[in-house]
C-alpha cells in the first residue's frame, strides 16, 4: 500500500491526527520509536471503522510506504527530539519531499531546520496545531508556515482535516517558514490571558459574592449564549459543577491544587513582545500569575504574615455579575489586541506579510481560543488591513467605551476586597494608556537625560536636545552619539 501521507510520533495528539486524516479518506502510514504505539494506532483505526491506516517497523519502512513526493507530518516533543526525528527520516527522503512539524516549536528552530533541509531540496513547514486531543481527532485549527509550493502539496489534506466554520476550513497559508509556529505561539499567549481572566472572574464570584459552584456554572452557561460565547467559557461551565468521584464529596475543582503548570509558549510570547517592543500586559500578567501560583509554600507562609484590606465594602450582587460580564469581554478584546500586535511586529520585521484578519479566521473553530468575538476581530482587521491596533477599529472601540464603567467598578471592588486581578487590571491599564494623547513619559525621559545624558525630543520644535540640569552637568558633545543603541 502506497500511502497519501505519513505521520510520525504517536502520542495521543499524533494518534488522533492520523485517525482524523484516515477518517477523511486519506491513506496514512504511521511510525514511532516504540512499536507498541504503532500497533495501538493501527488497532484503533480498525476499531473506528477499518480506516485506511497502516503501520511501519522503522524509519526506512515508514518512508517507503508513502507515495512520492512524500508528505510527512511529525508530532514529537519540541527541541532535540524534532532534530533527531528529522535526521532519521531525511536519510531516506528525496528532493521535493515535504516534512511538516506539527509541534509547539520555537520559531527560530523552525527557521534553522528549514535552511538545513532546503540545502537537500527537502521542503519544511512549521505548522501550529490547536485544539487539544479532541481537536486533533475531529478538526483542529492548523497554522502552516513554509514555502508556498510545499503548502500547496499539503493543502488538500489539511483543508479537509481542519475544523470547518461558516467561511471555510480553519487553516490556510499563514506565510513563509517560521510564521506558522509564531502565530501558534501567540495563540497560546492569548490563551494564557483568557484563562487568567476567567480565573479572576471566578475568584471574585467565589470570594466576594460567595457564589456556589452550581451558581457560578449557571452564570457561565448563560454567558456562553452571549458575546462571551467561547470554548474556555464553555468548559468553565462544565468544570465548576463536576462532582468529585474520588471522595464522593463536593466538587473536583475544590480539590485541585492551585498551582498552574506551563509548557513554555507563554514565556516565549512575552519574550517576543519585548523583542518587538509591543506592550502585552494582559498576557505578561497571566504568566506572572502562573509563576506566583507555583510558589505555594511561600504563599501559605505569607498568608500568616501579610494582611489584606479590613474594609466593609457592600456590593450589589446582580450589578457585580453584570459588570463582571462586561469587564471580562473588554479585557479579552485588549488581550487579543496585544497578541495581534506582536504578530504584526514580527511580520513587519521578518517581511512575512501575515494577514491578521486571516489569523482571526483560522482561530474561529477547532482551537482553544475559538470565540464568537473572533468574527468581529476578523471583520475589523479586514476593514482596514493597515490598522495599527485592533482597538482603533471604530466598532471595537465603541464596544470598549460602552463597558469602561463596569470594567472600572469591577477593579475597584477587587481592590477593596484584596482580590488580585493582574490580567484584568493589565487590560484596563493598557486601554487607559493607549487612549491618552499625553503620558507621564516626559518625566521618565527627562530623568534619563538628567542622570545619563540620554537626550529628549520637544513638543514645540524639531530636533534632539539635552539640558544641563544643574551646575554639575556639562555639555555632552555630539548628541547623536548619545542616541546610539536606542531601541
């Protein structure tokens, strides 16, 4: 049997995506370091309807069973395992074949691998995959970046296997090599922000309003029928009321230790935000919140020493619930704006020409951040392809302006009750900073000039200036030399 496509790497994501492709009529050959995973996947294919999927015994056998030009998707752990797998497979490949890395990989590694394989005539694509195990089986969001000729070779397969929404498959050509991994990385950064925002709303509901798990679940269920409709709100409504089957008492959520893990894409997102000089306070706050959560023992100790506010601040239950809804939506919009800003910054620097409206479209189905809001974002970025920031779109700006009063009331309540809302506050601070024509940055720049002679620009005339602020200050000579190294 000569197969249409090969998939190497059979953890659950790999198994499920292989079965997804086979379910859509493509013949699939699978391979893995351990034969047991190959046998398991072949047996699953038989059990799920005798799907056209076969196994292989080693790398050479795997490659030989795939029709030329070969199309191979690898789903192994990022880093060295990817290099090892590519090295193993490329020994048996020929010029014109395509390797697609579907893992969460650092985009610069993808650039390096693309250059190495191009020298052998082998095409390489870095393709972000979002949707978890369920999405991999039933239709994920796929974000491929690489040579256009290579994309055209895999497009018939991934277009059928991706999630399908009102305007097509949740996949498409993102851009040159590296861009697919980059867009997926930022997707994950936005995901971090979304999850933290929901956690902060949950915290206020639980510790200020004293709502039960079932009451909170009902609220999230209703919110999911509104402009907040999204996958993460949906699963929140299912997590909250789940009864604990180990103790038979209470809810699973209340037994989950408050330490959040991470795989690294959130950290990469914030590193890239700094590299591109793009403010991303919502996502940065969500990453910081995970760092703090990991210090459980220290927090327990601090809880015996550090005191919160001792205030009696009355709240209106119905009003606060409605305010939370509006604050969550506005905060999410700002988080998406930050993420798209980072993509734009790198796309401009790398000359990728990534279409931000298309990014929003790819995320509308299958992926973890899929949300009704993405249609509005897609429309906004399509209305003005040169829009410097999502929140400058008149429709989006109008929605934020309508919610600012509620947004501020939520932050005030949280502060009064000692509830940390770093992501929601970060979003509001982003909004307040961005909307102001004048910021106190003039003081910061004056201080830089005072202690370091870093110069400044003026509001009343062109040019670069330095002031001898005191008698101790001397002329700094050639001002242009002092500006060297500015970013």
